[in-house]
């Protein structure tokens, strides 16, 4: 242990107020830094350089934030920067833990911890224990709570399949045109992180013909997903074909992105049906190749990483690459039946509808009277009804008029 007690604190006790053995009212210097009383620091066993896990409260507005702060030695004091909390009034600080930097960079406690990188670029990612959670982050980061049992979450693999398909690889984000996919992602994040859907920033990406429908589109997506914090303007893109637009979620946490990519890079998804379902719902498309054959096409920009993942994911299927950017899965009748019975494309109702329609049109399906085919036939009718009502609801929201939507439904569904 470094000689903290011998150093003392280079400020008068009258400039701060010690509340109990772990809490105090800080004196904030003109530099935006505050010293932590050595009587609190000596309650923890650590070595320099130290990292503190703090609960910082704005006592006027009764708002609390958990933060990871690196301890700095200034004169005879250990200080932390409170610049990020400069708008807080009458700050109270609870010191929850203090550890050495080496300790909070360790990744030995669990299989999940080993997935979290120690650094993003050159910035360290620290981890503290906090009950049923890890608190993960570091200075210049958006610190987050992560549930320790995240690997046992029933939504994990479907979420990762969706994120691998349509999640951000350089920033924590996700885009999709279906509430089913958006809600799967939001449910997983709310289950496992200190992030509520009402606090997530979003925008709607839509075709230019909807640029005057911002309020209507946002009302639709708020009702369907609970998202309510939208950017000032729509994201206009002439290539967007979805009548309801595409919802773009921004989680604003580099740590979160690193955790997602770490999970995708380290978990085994071979033949995992939940991951396949999420991935196909995001990036896949069922194609009626001819009247006897359905294939599944996955289009991407970067060949190497996606091709490697797809070839492993669909190792039990015949597949091929076309034009270096299209991965094609050649599934036979039994394999397509298996995929359908196990929910393939279920987070994208229109793709699921097309897959069912194509499969039920195959001669082998028409001649097959098994109970599984009867089940799929009933689902097809139910999904047809669901989609018609879904698109008709866009008229109720004022996004389209009745004639426009009836024409769309007639072309795409009936």
C-alpha cells in the first residue's frame, strides 16, 4: 500500500463535511477537482494508481449518478475530477469502493468478464462489483451497470443475432423497421443494463415522401416501442421502402458497443436457432429461387468477417458467395420446414410472411398433409391478417391516406 496516511490531505477540514465513514460533502476547487478525505480512503485496501467507484448526488434536484473516477495525486491530496458534474448543485459523494487500477482491469471472475475488453482504443475499461451487477466504464465513458447473469438471459442469442445484422460496429446503435425487432433489443437492454427505453435517443429514417410526417411517425414508434426521445429532424433516405420508416436507436455508450461485439466475437453460435432467427430477421431475405427451391440471401459490405460468421452459422447447409457481397444459403425442403417451425424471421413479420408463402407454394408442401404443414398454413393466414391490420393502422396515425395504403396492401400482401 502506498503511504496515504503519511501524505495527509492538503486542505482544511472546514472546507468539506464528513457525513459518515463513506460519505462527505466535497469542497470543489477552481480546477473542478475535489479531494477525498483520507479517513474514507483508508477504509479501502488498494495501491496507487487508484480508481474510485462513487455515487454522486445532486441534493437539490435529488438526482444521483454512479461514476468511475481515477484518483489523482495533487500535493498531499487524492482528488477526483467533478467537471462532468459541474451542473450538479450541493453535491454529496458516497465512496462505494476504491481499488488499484490493476485490480479493476482484471477479467478473471467469470466467463462474461473475460469478454469485456480491458481497453477501447487507448482508454481503460474498469469493472467494479455491485451486488447482482458489474459497474463497467471509465473516465470519458458512459458508465453502465451490467447484470452478472447476462449470459443466461433468454433473449441473449436472438438479440446478438439482430445486433450482428443491424447493430453498430463503431458506435452502439441499432436500426430496424419492425417493432418486434426493436422491442427484442430494448427488452434485452432493459433486462441487463442500467438503461431504460425512455432514455434512449432515436430518429426515424424514411423516404422523402414522408418528410412532412415527423410527428405522425414518431407517435407510431412511441406507441409500438416506448421510445420517446427523438432528434429534431427525420433522417431522409430515398432508398427506404418501409412504409413505417426505420427506427434508428442510439445508445451513446462506447462501453456498451464493446460488450456487444465482445459477446459476438467470443460466444459459439454454431447451429444456434435463436441467433439464426435474429440474424435472418435483420440481414436475411427468403427468395423463391424456382417453384421447387427456396434460398436465403444475406447481403453485406465487408466480406471477410461476415462470410466467416455465416459459414460457421450455417455449417449444416449448402452455401455459396455471389459477387463477393451476397451469402446464399441453399436449404432443402426439410431444412426450410425446420427453420419455419423454429421461428426463422419471426422478428420481421413481412419476411416471415414471404417465407411461409413461398414454402406453402412448393409442390412438395402442397402434397404433404402432415400436421406441421397445417400449422404453418394457419400461421400464414394469421400473419396475413396481422400485416393487413398493421399497415391499415398507418392510416389511423395519419401517415398515409386510405387509398395509398390499400394499394400497398394489394401489391405486397393480397
